[in-house]
C-alpha cells in the first residue's frame, strides 16, 4: 500500500485510474468526521493534524505530483490520513452533500496581482460549492501571509452568507511548513473561521 492511499490501479472510479473523492473517502478505516486539507503541499500540517486528532479522517488534496508523493510519505502509516492528487474543485464536486466536517485552506497561493485574482481558489463559486459539502455544524478555516488575499476571502465568504470571525488555533496545533517559515521571519499571519 502506498503511504496515505491505495495505489491508483487498485482503486478506480468509472475506469479512471485516479479515484474520485467519494472513493478516496471510503478508504478510511473508521467512521470519523471527514476533514479536508486543501492544497496540502508536502503534508506537514496533514500528518500533524491526523496525529493529534486520530478520531478524524483527514484528506489532503494536492495538484502537484511531487508534493503528493511527499505528503503520502509524511502521512506514513497513519490510518486516518489520505492524499488525493488533483484539483480541489474536482474533489469537492465529487463528495456528497453535507459530508465534510472541517476544511482547512492554509497559505494557498494569494495571486497578489490584481489581474491574477481570478486564479485564487477562494471565489464565489468555491464558497457556494463548499457550503453544499459542509455538514450543518461544519467550519472552514483560512490562514495566509497576504492581508490582501485574507481580506478578499473574508469578503467572498460574507457575501455568500457565511458568518466570518477570528480563528485562534489552540496551543500545540500543527502548523504548515510555510507557516513555520513566516513565523520565524516575523511575518504577520491573517486567519479567519467561516461557518454557515
């Protein structure tokens, strides 16, 4: 078994060698809540979260193949961690409605130039899709080193009818590799939590 997920040739959806979100979610060994790490990168946060919350099923989504390999290695033998290779929107679209408990989007590309803002993951369509997939008591958590992207994202969620407030992770909460670098460099980190 590949660390973090069954090999693609063993798990297919409609003949596609890359399984869809429902198929990946079905590989978890327990019936715990499904938690998503969007753009999980090399898996530092994913593995840390799965380790501190063994009752959660943590699914990382990453589009860069080399990072998928890194995240799967880092997740190792954690039975409650999986990594899916593909686009966030594709996975979200494949998951059942109201099936996700928590979603983390941490330090995704802020696309700081105004003309590139349409490339940001957080868009009205994303907020609407996420609203349909989130369980009634679910929550979305966001962190960025970009004040512009954080403000943009808060505005998108508020305009879509979400309640937005500060997010203060508890002491000992896992961090991403980017977050560790930003903290060491003294960069301000903007965070928020959004609920329906």
